[in-house]
C-alpha cells in the first residue's frame, strides 16, 4: 500500500468501517509534508490546517486527530491511527519478518502496536 492509500479509511463513514490491512515495503515513503509546502499564493489568509482540510476534503479535526504525527501532516499515520482506533492496532504488515522487527524497534510510528506481521 502506498502512503496515500492509507488515508482511505478516513473517507469512509463511521458505519461503513471496513477492516483494512496496510502492507509496508518502505515506510520511509510515509507521505509526510510540511505545511509550508502548501504554497499560500491563493491561500494568503487561510491557516495551514484549514488549507490541508480544503485540499484533502477532510475536517480540520480529522486532520489533527488522524493525520498529524510528530507535528507534521503524515498520510501513512492516517491509516495506522485508524487501525489503532478501529482494529485495536491490528492489520499492519510488512514484506518480511526482519523489516517488521526493524519498524517496531526503530520507528515511533509503530511502537505500541500489538503486532506488525511479516508476509514471508
């Protein structure tokens, strides 16, 4: 799954929750962007959070709750946060056991998950 697809659960209605699986092969591509990259030329008087809200068609509250990780907008975090909330943190997989162990050990984003399953 690419990082932008991790946001799909945020576009489902709460009653339409569908279990999801996130399969990672390179978590370095997590869709993190700084809000300064959203050029304010057309948005001079619009705060950064509101800009992101308008671009991604999500409420500022959803962006704050599900898409902000370590102070930055992060698309992969949206999928992980939804898996934590709706699936008890289950549904995160990697391409190998070695990579699963590495993510759990070295990446804050994956700490506290009950498991990160390998596909091998």
